């Protein structure tokens, strides 16, 4: 370990002093397109993610500006959860995204609510920018989001963000208390670019294990939700993450491209990531033996703890603007070191990953990418993709994309050692093949995605919560259409998804998922006040869903209760006065009218009718 630490220390050098013309954001990204159907966003502050400036990211290199409009302003959190704000996401929608290559512990269903290295935001601003966003309701619920960013000179920017979600919930032992603090810095000049981010997060989830019987909700003696019997009275999951990540680009081989500009022929990039994650499930007892399997060690209480630390280095070389647009490339190698430990296991995993890509940045775009682990714990794992597309004009594009992967299942399926759950498996690699057709039209606010996926050796959790591998093939077909309609001052935003999956498989998906918003939007008082008045509607068809295992924070299949055929109706009103915004939203307005309650996951009812208020204020000074 001392030798590895010394090598990493030598690599962790960052040159800060460079000369030459400023390498601005406009050199690496396309300007954001304002939304002409809504209040014009401020263009003082530009936002982007680190992957969006990667040279081979052909379709996602656009930055965007701070949005002070009312577009989806009231949708500050995810719709599909375990019944309380801040609780894990429910996988209602099929995702074609591949798992990260190399070490991957398992699906983190809190991740959609918070930043990761690939989604964290970097800024470039002409004036210091600060945001305060706060949401509350009559129950104990708070959502707070704070941002402050400013430039120091033309080339250096830093940003500090804090997000907190705290909610007591409706039922016993359902509280959430999630906090994430992030810091980003970026520095860009002619020959050098640097991106740094740090993430510190603590997430506490009270785990009640669901209701003892869903039928209790129809019983008048349980009209007070706090009297509903739950499986676990004091269990809790505590997650902690600490991440430091940087990526730097060195631009080389400058030559004259025209009479005014010199462009680089090559770049060398180096990235470093250090991350630690801790997961603790505790129940001080007495243990509910009808909920847990028979305890292996302690019959009075449970304390399961696991920890993993990851160190990753990547060194790559690629073509820059000096190469022809139709022949761009990148190649590199990644070294990954992971130390994993729990009550029984203490092991080190290593992976050496090679990757390469060939792509075009002109009007007709193609890309070919591949990654393979040539040595290490997941040796033989690989990912490959190819795509071709065309920008029909500045507002329309169409492309086809295909992907294939053969990967070791996430570690949580192979290994877990706790007081009430234990297993050790050696599953075969999961094979995934997908093909997608994507059309985007910014002018008409329209996007369409059609995809087909073949899964072999899918790992999943059975009805008793233990992992298993499905040795037959699974076919999934999805089609999604998003369209924003406008007639006068009336708007209809639609996001409708069709999903087909082979019958009698452990992958459970509703056939249709509908998300629609109808609203009236107009200016008043000489354009000083923008008013938006409307209603949201969410619906999914009937299907056998999932149950939730709080011990390992994973979903398992259930074949007893069908969920769906319930309309979530959320009326709302929002206003905007300069940089100040405000909304009132009545969530689940049909609760108690359409039916007593509803579940996205067996045993976990969603919140009853609830009025929430949010305020947001942007400052440039």
C-alpha cells in the first residue's frame, strides 16, 4: 500500500501557472438555446458537467444557463419513491444505461436525487451568483438547496452547493435526513484545463419495513396513519460518501488553423478519483422474527456495516481541433484499486482497463467506443458501442446507437455478510445488447426514443430477498415520446412511455407510464409578474411490482399484488417576479376520493393529500 500511495502522490500534481490566450468555455461547448416559450433565462452564469466537455461527447457538449423560468419549477423531487420525500427511487422505468465497468457495488436508489462525479455542475459566471431554494409543508418536511459560485479572474471559477432533504413521513419510522455538500473548481487557459470536484454526503433513512398488512389502510381504526402497524420500529440505514475527483487536460502541438487562431493537435488528459463509502444497517431490537430471516449471530439486535474505498487513475491521449473533424480519436488506460470490507470479508480488488474511441465532430456524426478489463478481479468484462447520426440543422438531429456489454454482476449479488442476510455466489457475466433510434427537434419541443434490449444472465432478488440469476434471455422494448404543445397561453407537456418485457421473467415493468402537465401561463402587471396555473397527472398501468429489502437497500420481485391504474393529480400555482419564484402544490389531490391510498412498492403507501410551498431567489452581485 505504501508503494501505491507514493505512486499516486507523484501523479497528483497540478500545474497552476500557464500563459497564453484564455481558453474560454465557448471553446469547448455550444451556447445554450433559450426557451422561447417561457421567461428568458439569465445568460450571466453558464453551467455544464465534466462529461459534457469531453472531446468525444458529440451529442452532449452543450452548456446551459441558470433557469429562472417556471418550467417544471414545482418538480423539485422525484415522483416515484417509497412514500416519503428523500426515500429511495422506485425503478418504474427501464434504463438502457450500462453499469460502470470495473468495481460496482450495486444500484444506489438515492443517486437520482443527488450529484455524482458525472452529474456534478461546473460554472462560469460574469458576476457572483447565489441561489436559495426552500420547500416546506404543514408536516415536518424541509427541502433546501443553496448555490454560490463566482469567478476569480477570467479563467478560474469555484462553486459551493448544499442540498438537504428532511421529512418525518406519514407513518412510524419513515423519516429521511439526507445531506450533500459539494465543491467544484475549474480553471481553463489556452494550453490547460482543470476540473476538480469534492462530494461529502450523509444519508439517514429510517426503515420501517413496510406495513404489516396493506389491507389495514381500509380499516377505520387506522385513520391516523401513525397508528398503522409497521414491521420495524427502530431500524435505520446510514450511508456516508466522500469523494475527491479531478481531471486535467494538456493541449499540445499548436499550429495555425487560419490567419487568427492557433489550435492544438493533441491533448493528454489525466484523471484521479478517491472515494470512500460506508453503509450501515442497524436495528437495536427486539428483532421482529416474522420479518427477518433467522439471525445468524445476534438474536436481540442487528448492526451490519460494510465499507469500500476506491482509488482510480486514468491517463489518455487524443486528437484535438488540429485534426480533421471526421477523424477524431482517444485512447487510454485506467487503473482501479478497491478495498472492500464487512464483518466477514476484507479484500482488495484491482482492475486494469483499456479504452479507445473513434468519432466525428462534423455534421454527419459517428462514434465507435470500447472498454475492456485486461487484468484484475473483473478480467474479461467489456463494453462496446457504435452510433451514427446527423444534425439536420441547428435544431434537429437524428441518430442510431447500439451497445453491447459483458460484465460481472454488481458485488451485492455475489457477496453479503450480515446478521439476518448472508450469501456468497459466483454468478456468470451478464450480457446486454441494445439498439436505439433517437430523434430530437428543439424548435417543436419534440423528442422520440425507441429502443430494443436483450438481457442474458440477469441477476435479481427473488421473492424471498435472496439473489439469483435468470439463465434465459429477456427482451425489452421501449418507446418514449416527449412533446410540449402550446395553444395561445395554454401548454400541455407530455412524457409518455411504452414498455414491453418478455412474460414470466423477473424484470417487472408497467406497460405504460404517463406523465403530463396542463397549465396556463401569462404575464401580468406590465410583464412584471409571470403566473402559471395548472395540474400534473401521473399514471401507470397495472403490473406486478417490487418489494423492498431495507437490509441491503435493494428491490426484489413480488408476484402477489398488482400495482397501478391510479391517477396522481397534483394541482399547482406558481409565480415569478424578477428573480423571485414561489409555488403552491397540492400533491396527490385524489387521495381518499379515488381510493384510500396507493403503493409504488408493496407495503409502502405513498403520502396522502399534501399541500407544499416553495420559494426560490436568485442573486447576481
